[in-house]
C-alpha cells in the first residue's frame, strides 16, 4: 500500500525570512532607481501626515467647545480625535506608493496594511458618532440623571461588538478569505441571542426611539388608555408615570410605544364644552341674541369661542352649545375660566330676563270611566237668584 505524501503546512514559518528579504531587496532597488521620485513622495507623505495630525488636533479643540453647533461639534470632534496614527501613516504611504510607482511587493504590503487600517478606523469613527449621538440625547436637560445613562456601558459594548465584527469580516473578505461560513455563524449566533433576549432588546430599542423621536420627555403630561399622569423617569426597560391619582405606574417602553399616546404638555389650548338650556317661553328675538351673548362672555374672560349656536329642541328647554378654547395646557387655569364664564352667564341671563328651566313633569290621574281627576279641589260655581221687584 502506497504511503500518501505529507500535506504542506498552511503556515510555513521557514519562508518568512525569504519573503522579508525579497521585499527589502525590491525596496532597495526601487529607491536606487527612482530616488528622486521617492524623495518627493516622502516629502508629500510628511506633509500629508502633518496635515492629518493637525486635523486630529482640531478635533480635540472641538471637544472643548460644547456650545459649538448645538453640541454636535463635540461629537464630531471626538470622532476626529480618535483617528489612529497607524491609519494616518498608511494613508500617506498609500498615496506615496501610487505616485512613486512602488514595486509590486511593496505596493501589495502597503495596500494590505492600508485596508486593515481603513476598515478598523471606519469602525472607530462610526462607533464614536453613534455613541456620541446617543450620549448627546441622554445627557440633555430632559434626560439627565435617568437610568438610561447607566445603560451606556451595555450600549457601548453592543455597538462596538457589532461594528468590529463587521470590520473583521470586511478585512478577511478583502484578503481573499472565504467568509461565508463566518457570516453564517455570526448570523445564527445573532439570531439565537436575539431570540433569547428579544424582550430586553425590544425595550432597549424602544428607549432609544423615545430619545430620538421624542414623543414625550421627562416631566411631560401624557395620557394613554385610561391612565393620565406625568413622566417621572425613562429607563432602559420601562417608563415610570406618576398618575394624577397619586400612584406610580410602570410600563415597559415597547408596550407604551404600541399605544396611542396623548402628550398634553405640548397642547396649544384646552377646549371646554357647555350645553345651555333656556326656557321655551323665551321670545324669538331674545333667542337670536343668545349666541352673541355667549361669545361676548367668553371673550371677556380671555377665551376663544369655537362654536356658539342653537343646538336642538330639548325635553324641557331650547338647548344651545358653547365650545371655547383656553390658551395653554393648564387645567387649573381652564377650570377657573369656565367658572367665571358660568357665573357671568347667570348674571347676564338674569339681566336679560332669560330663565334656565329645570326638568318639570305633571301627572294626571283618570277615573275608571276615563274622566280626568284633577289634583286640586274643584270650585263649584256660585248660583245667583233674582227675585221680582228687587
């Protein structure tokens, strides 16, 4: 039976000195043949490195100016300041090798290092921009001191892991490595983790949606379902709402965003509606003036009339509808305005002789033969007799 020849090792360390020697010899020959171009290219490279270092220092200066561009300049400054020196050098070397016509071995080596540096540098920039944007939102006056700030460590870990995993896959793919199995493994692992912690991640992403979309903020008055209260805290998993009835209600961020939320803090006005009945005996000329009376009363108290009109014929009264708006979102002010309107309305109706009737009902009793039995005693007519002669 013939013996199979031993397989060549995947990584042969004995060839490293020969490969390094080939690169050194090619570089020496290139410098010897094109020394002027190489010197000019090196000069350009030094200028590029100095320029990029100056840009990085500019990023440090932006970090010390929190008021620049509404705070977003600090985020950009942090990203620029995290520019790696290795990336700066490889970028300059890539530009120089293209200008000076570097030999194949040198150009491939520079291109290899530049690919690695650029990919991971892009991941660093993306991480700083994403985390900076989140921190900028969470550290604003509406979110300061909340539990979400303590979750930044977890958010930073997740963002870093995802970005650098993508960067690693990109680097390996550019180097000619078959990354299909790696991508599939990462996908399966990500699905497993997502299914195991879908509730946590759902609430986490809902918290981020609250920060960036801003349907409400801490201190806002909101209403959902049958609950009305004030937002006390927006956490990593849940939001705490102090109900107007006194109790503290806690609801997960995902469930809260699935509901219709009424943000009462940002409302422009409060609308109040009143139904006012007047007696059927009121003269038509007076009835025609009632809507204008109601409008004058509301406007005198600082309200804005949305509707003042005759509504319907009620069981005991002629009904008018008055709808008016009170500016702002303060129910205390709105209730006080309504009270003044009602009191002034009573005074005005009294002065105009307009009565507001209350429901009345009269009951009639009938005898067996159908004759009505009156609820009051019958008065017999007095008979007058006349005598002759007098």
